[in-house]
């Protein structure tokens, strides 16, 4: 083996994980039924930000040896964009995002943009982002968009209008 930093090792028709880096234990596997067909793909589970980087894949058969560099890029999906109003202040926030996110506001009708958002790097390497604006008396809606890498999510807060609601009893 050309490198002692082993993520996963397989030879003699079985996994050989005695020298596996401890942070990868119980997180890697091969598609055992595919190896005889030439597929040595590695499944990495519970991916972490610190897994991002370059990896060397070394394969060896009776016929050939090969080395390939693989670049792993990590992105954490934007699951929620929260928007809330307290008095005349509207706050938009999202957390557990990677890579470093961006946040933008839009209003209907359009109004000038605000201060830049606050971005915090959390202990686990993921980001938290938030921004606060002051409510505009003419705006009918406030939209907040959070984006990171190829991910984007938008949430809109609509200004309440006077309405009349009634409940109808089900005739059945």
C-alpha cells in the first residue's frame, strides 16, 4: 500500500480494517457484490465537513494496478429558513449549513437593501446565518433567500390584511 492513512482496505476477498483511520470506523463499506464486476466504489456514511478533501484510491488486480485521486466536496443542505416578526422587526435565520452561506432579502414592492447578515461558524464546522430588518410600512411581503454552494431556499412573510373568515359545518 502506498499510504498508511487507510480509509478502507479490501484484499483476500474480505475487508481488512485493522489499520483504518479511527474517524472512519463504521462509516465505510464497499459494494461487495460489485467487486467481481470491477466496481470498487466506496460508500462513505455520516459524512462530516472534515471529510472534505483529496483521497487516493489504489486498486490492484492480477492484471493491473492503478491510482486515482478523488476530490470529495461536502455540502450540507439548507433544511429550513426561518422568518419571524416581533413588533417592527423581521428576522431571517438558518443553521447547520455548509459551505459558508449567503442571505438576501427582497420586498414587494422593492425597497433598499439592508445591513449584511451575521454569519457564525459553529463547533461542528457548519454555519449559522441570520439577518434582521425593520418592517417597512408599504411592503406587502418580505422574502429571505439563503444560499450555500448549489443549495438555495427561500421563505416569504406576507403582510396580514383585514379578512373575514367563517367556518362551515360539514353537512354530513
